[in-house]
C-alpha cells in the first residue's frame, strides 16, 4: 500500500508525541488493569490462611438463615449481602457494610462502625464478627482508573478525567501508528530481527505488540473515554436531545410493603431468579432497606458467554417480599435501547465474558500493553542517536534526553515496585486492619516517589538494573510470606483454594522474569556505546562493575 511520505511523517510525529505525553499514565493504567482481573483473589491472599473460609462455610445455606440473621443483627435490615458460593476473597457467606449509626443493634462480636460478616459454625450456630476489608484490590483499581494521580474534581477523582484525555491521545497514537506501518505491514508483520542493531529489534518487538493486540487497544481506548466522561455525555444529550424529558425512565415504583411482612424464603427467591434469568447462575443477593416500605433485592448473575454490565456479573432487581420484578435492564437480552450499548461498553472493558480463559487473556494483554508503552518511549529516546551523531560527533546524549530517560525508567519501574511493596506490606500486616487504606497509599506513593528520585539522581543506565532487581526480590518474597503464614502453594493446592496458590505462582514467575530483565539490562549497560541512554558516561555517579 502506497502512502505519501509527507503523510507518514505527520503521523509518525503525531504517534511519537502523543505516545510520549500519555505513555507513562497508560503504563500505570495497564499494569494495574491487568492486576484488577484478579482483584478478589488478591484481597483473599492478603488475609493469609484459608481456615476461616472453611469454618464459616461449614453449613449449607437454607431458608432459616436470613430470618435468623435479621433477628440476631438488626442493622442487617439496612443492607447485607448473601454470597451463594464460597470464593477466595470471602471469609463468610454474609457480609454487611460499615455502620454509619451509633452502633445500636450491633452484635457483641461486631464492633460498631466496622464492616461485618456472618456465617454458621460447624455446630450450626450463627456467628457475627467484624471484618475490616482488604483495601488492596481498591488500591489497584484506583491506580487503574486514575493513573495514580491524587485529588478530586467535584464528585470524581481528578485522575479519571486525566485518564480520559490520555485515552483520546492513546487512540490517536493507535491510528497514527497503523498509518506509519501500513506501507510495510505485510513485509514486517511478525518480523523480529535480532542482531547488532538493538533499536531495530526493539522497534520490531514494539510493532508486533501493537499490531497483534490492536483490536484490544482500540476497545480499551474508546471504553476508557466513555467511562471518564459519561456524565458529560449524558448531560449533553439531556440538554440537546431530551430537554425536559428524562433520558432514562425509572422503574415503576411498587406498592409499599405492609409492616411486618416477612421476606420470601431464600429458596423461593432463587426460584424467581431462575424464572426471570434462565441459564444464569446467581452468585450473590444484595438486600437493601428490608425494614422499610420499599425494599430492594439486587441479584448478581454470572454467565460465561454473556456481555454483562458489571466487572463479573449481570444484575436483576426484585422486590424481596413479593418477588415482583423491578428492573431487568442490566440483564443480557432484556436491555433497553440505551442500556444495551452501555452494557456492551462495560463488558468489553472489564472482560466480563468468556470465563477464566478471557480473564487470563485480558491479563496477558494488559501486561503486553505495559511493554508497548515502556518500549515506545525508550525507542524514541534511542532514535535520536542518528541525529545526535550529526549534531555532536563526540557522542553523548543531551541533558534533556537523559532526564527523560531517567524519568521514564523511574516512573514505570517505580510503579511496579510500589505495587509489589504494597503487596508485601499488606501480607505482613494481614491486610492492614482498619488502617489498610492509609497503609497502602503511603507505601505506594512512598516507594514510587523514592524510585523516581533514585532514577533521576542516578540516571536510567544505573537505575534500571537496580529497580528491576528490587522488583525481582520483592516478587520472590511474596510466596515466602505466604508460606510463613501457612497459606502458600502447597497449602492452597491441598485445600483446593486456587486463588491463593495462583497469586504465589504468578509472583514467583514475575520474580524470575524481573531477575532475567535485570541481568539483561545490566549487560546492555556494560556494553552500551557512549551515545545511547544506556551509557554510563553521561552520569557523574560511579559506574557499575562487571
């Protein structure tokens, strides 16, 4: 395919600068996004052993459980969730949110103001106790949505809007990159040419990553834009198209429930769910306002082949006292004209279809995305060598280039090291208790800022092997901490708790990969010519020793 050289130059320049502008934030978003595919196993892993799960799930769920809970725990009438199957991140079949009140009606074993869980012990007695939630999954999700940018703007995180702008730049980088590659796409597709020309090798690697995962990147860029600015989109449509007419018709309000009317038995509720959503598996029932005139039951439903609204589930809303249908617009096949595209956008971004196979695929594509952005920025820096030889025949890179290289290494590798440090801190503190959020945020930003400062001080050539080595060491320590707490690989395999040992196995694999990258980077630094960003000659620090 023939494209004019002027057009290719314009798109190459566009691809370069939008990539440099948004690449750092996209690296953080993709790395954290890959981890969010296993957010629940990570939360469960932080809380060590699997024994509490086995005890709390010892008895089957029956029709007596919910009435017994409401009698024992009056505050459950406001809100509680019944989980229908044991999973790695759930320590009990029933959970309730933090109590905003004065603690009235709080069980003796559940502290006022703390989230709580409940389940029957091996003798069939209902037990209720406080359970501070793990904030690790929330931290990873926050990094994914904000790129690590702190602060709020109105009711939303500032980083969400910044990432929306980054998504626009990201899409422009994708389009311009394809235009640049089109003339040689057939010849160079999947061509990776190792050899003396390291820049050529990494450019081939960058191109293969980008082209092979292009549909995924297009989907993520467009859906991220929708997530960031959906309120603005809806507001504009309301003003321009709908005016005084509501854009979304609220579900019809049901007649108030007579005081004292009991909830339908659990078995009847599950039967109603199957009638409304045949083929879907209910996984949790969220009861809200069961003591008031307008109670709501939101049912989470799984189907491996359906495009669903949530990160994992579709939803159905019923009246828990009568079983009447309130809302089915978040159920595949029952959507309205507006909820259908919304559900599709959610599903494509979250990867909430295709079961475990697609979840692992999204995980791998997320990690490939981090390699794409990291290599893209470093490639641009290396591409200046040819021009630099003409401008400065004596060799060396300009100060601005060395600073940008050091910042790229510190920002990207520092993010990975900071997340690993958060995992280590959470495991050592068994989730962090009530101070989990402060613990994770302080560890993440402390390690990340220290890594960035170290890289700017020492330069990319010296900082990269050290940061990669630290990532390797931290990753390899994670399975060791699991073994120390009695929830390591063997314990997870013997107990059938796949989430526990998969986290350790992935950490072990990552540690070996980081170690290999640290060694290769160090060899590259020791052999680098003086006009590259990997040369030690441009830094005042002492060189590495072989």
